[in-house]
C-alpha cells in the first residue's frame, strides 16, 4: 500500500512506501541533477512544473509530452496527453519552460528545436484513457498526485493518480508511465479501482482527430489505432498500441463539439484493475519517420 502526503501548497504530491509505487519526499523527486537551459544532455527526463499550473512533462531523445495538473482551469482543460514536437535529441523541457517564463521565447514557436502546435483541450490527446459507459467517455480533469520513480538518464518512470466520478461510481486510476531512450512510444501500466476496489472496467483509449483534421487508421491484428495530420505543412503521426487480444472494438467517432472527435480503441481492465498499453507520436520534421506508411510500419512492428 501507499500513502498520500500533503504539502503546504495548493497542490498534492504522491509519496510513501509502495510495492509498485515506492515513495520519497517532495524535495527529492528526481535522481538526476537539474538541467540548466544551456545544457544539451541527451536523456529521458520528467518534471513537475508548478509555475505553469502544475504541468507534468516528460521526454526522451525522440519525443516529449505533458499533462495538466490540479491548478489548470476547469474550463478547456482535461487529462488528455499533449505532444511537444522536438527535432533535437537533447533535453528541451527545462529550456522551453524557462524561455517561456522569462519571455525570451515560447514553446509554441519553433526556433530550430521544435515546438508545441498540438492542441489537447478537453480531448484525449495522444493516448489518454477514459471510462466508457453507454456511448460516452468519462474522464478526470487533471492528475491529483504524482511520484517520480526513475528520472533518467536512460529511462524515466513516474506515476500519476487520477480520481473522478462516473455513472459506475468513483474511479481511481494509478497510471504508471515509462519512457526509455530511443522510443517514440511511452508505456502505460495502470491500476483502476471502482469505489475503492480493483475492478474490470470498460476503458476507451483515444487519439484526438482535431475536429476531423486528422486521417485515421487502425489494425486490429496488431492492436493499433493511429492518426496522421499536418501542422505547418509538416506531418505528425500519433498512435496507440495494445495487446491485440485486449481489443474489444475500434471506432472513429466524429462530433460537432470541439475536441470531442476521436478514434477510440475499446478494451477492459483486468479483474485486478490492471491495464497496459503504449502511445506516442512521430514528427516528419524530426527526419526519421516521414510518411504515414512508415508510421504504420513502426507501430505494427513495435516490440511490445
């Protein structure tokens, strides 16, 4: 078991002893030295960013992601996964945040390293999960607590805790995410509880289509859903992978409401509440995966 530890701030940090979730104090959540803006270290890295509404961001040499935290405004934000597009192999999270805070740059502008043109809003973004009941997705607004277990240089591992109401009852999710160097996909190992007990729940894992702008595809035999769209004339491929035996259904759902159109992969958590899958992206400007066919091949041949 683990315990939650409150700190003297508006935010909460996940702490304490744990078998899959081991704890430590808030002051020592990282096992690597802080990166300064001028450092160009190639590493897997994660960071809690209270100054930016409790963002939590992670990266490796290929990709970067972030999710919204407890301080994010309720309107227009949810627990979907944002993609930060990078075309350099060194760590950029600290640098991009620092430049934005100082007003010397913005992670929404590409000055040679990459940028964030990817809109998440209330969508699932790149592989966010939801509870699916009667044709509707139910999601958390933001993560409630976090805990970093391993912070580079070769791999980053952390856990985010979510809690939200659904028609089935109160759902808790402990979502452990890992990302090693060299991979375009982060791995999710989640444990779901319903009203405090591990449960098999109907899960939908989504990729936003940005209101229909993306071209979607799927392959049930490999357990893949994917999307392909252009940002400033450069293509971005996004995708989710799961054990094919876990696929219950795949649906492309288009809605008129902003941010609610997705390609969905439907599955269930196990009786003990566990669920495992992968999600991530490849950006044409990074120069490695530059066509939709290459992206599908990468996903379909990914070593899960």
